[in-house]
C-alpha cells in the first residue's frame, strides 16, 4: 500500500471556530473543597475520600450549584461531574424530612447504579440520609415498599420513574433539586417524552442541573424548556485548539470511485457522509460501494419521507457507516460523532464546502475531511484556498483491490420491533425488556427510535443475537411482539 503524503489545512473562519477545540482537561485545579461553604460532615467525608482539590467541571459549576442556580454543563465521563451535582444536592437536604428532595435521572441502569453508589459514598458520614435507585430489572413492589418508608434522594431511569409516578408510589411535591445526567444520551435513546412527563410531576420552583457531553441543538432546547436562567458551563472552551484535517487528492475521473473506496478502507471511519453534486451520482456511488461490501445508503431528493426516515435512523444509530448524499437532502442533518466527510465531488461554492466539512469535528472532537478533485476541478480547490486563506496540501491514493468477499461492517445492528406509539410503547419499555437479568447491558444498547406502528433499537454488533433472542422470548409492555434484524443487516 502506497504511503500517504498528506497535509493539514487549519480552518480559520469564525463560522467553524466553536467546532475546533480539542478536549484536554487537567485532572484537578488549585481550588480546594475547603474553600466552599459546605457542611462540616460533608467536607470531612469528601476529604476522607481523598478529594482535596476540585476538577475543572467542579470548579466551574459547584459554586453556582451551591448558590441554588440552574446550571447547564458540558461534561464528559470521568470529569468529576457526579461529585459536582452529588455534593450540590446533598447540601440542600433537610435530613429531618423523609420526603424526596433530590432526583437524578440517568439513561441506563448501569449509570444510575454508579451515581447511586457515589452519592451514598459522599453521604456516608451524614446520618439517616436515604438514597434509593429506581430502575428496571428490580421488582416494582420492593421499590414501592422502600418509598413508603421515606427517601431523601432518588436516582432512576426515565421509564421506571414514569411508572412510579403514574401509579402514585412516587411523590415529587417536595423536590428541591432535579439532575438530568447524560441528557444527550437520554435524547439519543428516545426518552424525551418520558423525561417531559416525569418533570411535569415536579414543582415549578426547583433547581435543575443538566449535564451533557455536547451542546447539541436538542440540549439547548431542553434547557430552555426546563431551566430558569441557567448558567452555562463548558470545560473545553479554553483548551488547545484543534483542526479539521483536510486532505486533497487529485484523481482521474474514471478512477474517482476506486479512490473513494481506498480512502474508506484506509481510514475505516464509523460514520461518514460522502457528498455528491447530483442525485444520479449519489445513487450510483452508493450502489457501487454496496456491491464492493461497504455498509452504505443513499440520501437524495427522490426518496419518500418513509424511506428517508429509515435511512436516517440507520445512519444516526451507527448500523450503517456511510451515507452518500446531496447538499439538498443533507440539509438539517445533525449526527453526533460524525468522524469524516468526503467530497466525492467538490462544490463550486467554497461556502458550501465549509458547510459540508463543518458536520465533522464537532463537540471538541477531531474531524476528517477528504476531498477528491480531477484536473478540471482544480479551480474549485483554488476558490477554497482563497476563501480559507490557506494552501491545500495534497496526498496520494493507492489502487483499491476490490474483494467481493470482504465486508466493512458498522459497529451497531438495528432491530425492528412490530410496535410503536399507537401501542403505547416507550423507550423505557424496550430498554427494560433488553436489560433484564439475562439480557444485555445498558451500555450495549444504542439509539432507540419509536414511530407510530414500529420501533428500531440499535445494539452492539457482537450482542445483537443475544438481544434478538431476549426480545423474541420476552415481552414488551406485557405483549409478545415480532422482532427481527432490520432489512439492511
């Protein structure tokens, strides 16, 4: 395989600035927990756990949380976010009142268990604090009995919380602090309706803390819906700049598809949009890649809405790795963690080029933009260079050897379920059916999409058969439903 001679063009325009930050967080700051206005017992316990200095997310959010402010925080796993909201909510408790005063909503049972254990550790030297986990997989009756004896803090998943609220076993009238942990993950799993329903049972005057790994549009909309004048905290705005890597390759027109296949097989991105300028080329490229063995779908203006929905479901949940699209069809496309954009054909307008490549490298992650150009299209490259005030660096591609027995499989598999909104099926029902005692783990379940008459759930590829057996042999909302691998797999 020939060596690559490749270069990087730094994106220097304001429109993409917020995409181009690399997440690089120091472990702790110089700020000590002893500088915060914490109860003595809580502070002593924190120090006994070995926590002396705050992590960046704690330093930026905890003082405001302790003041009672609503906070929306961009924070990743391992950043210390659980301690930030855990310390905050424990500081607000009146331990003499055995009423639910704080609630943390999590996307999966595994995360809820971790959060529950961390809050218990933080509260271990404070007498009589009761913390309860409300998740699927545990008998409902046992949870109801625990609630009857009085609880201060609830940690749960949307579906089980919704079930307790509907049946009247959980009362949130005395709630002071609501935490939505990994909110972006909950939206990905289809829990928006369940979260809205759960929050409808809480007092209007409450403190709401929203933690998310990204600042996607849906997260901002959630904040506007449920928070009051929130303070925004981000821990990646002051760190080392990053760039979207842009590689240009000059090819013969007849060799363009071979070059595309080579780049896809070389980089192996899990999620890629390939842009074409016409619907016909879009369909032709997708068909050729599929014949070679790539996981690919086409998105263009000739698709009916039902077909478009099916295509977007599979691409968004990573059970399809490549989407070949036109600019018009891709309008409004907002997919998390898109690793690469490939311009099979460069656009004439450099602004369109910037818009295309801006779909990768989001939320502080590195992005990759690969661009094919024939000799006749070099003027388009020159226009891009002038617009970005940068010089293109060129790489080379090696011949792609087509092996019809080779498959480039995506990380996830979509399961199709013969039931949807009209059957009153919710994401929590599907997640609960999958993650029972003999089922899969919550972190092996991906995006859940529910339509009127059917639903899709993404499962890690190596767990797909187990998940399929679990759903076929079990029940969803008390009913046996037809379940199969989607038509694409």
